[in-house]
C-alpha cells in the first residue's frame, strides 16, 4: 500500500466514523420522538 492509498483509507475511515455518529444521533432523535408521541395525553 502506498502513501496515497493510506491517506485515502484514512479519509474514508474518518468519513465512516462521522456518518456512524450522525446515524446514531438521528436514531436517538427518532426514538425520543416516538417515545414522546407514544405517550397518551
């Protein structure tokens, strides 16, 4: 693996981590909204 491939891999790993964090955050928001809307007023 040369330097450019290593840099590209590192960039993809960073982007993957960021996307996983965004997905987890969205799933938490979704769960909170479902919990809120599921309660009987």
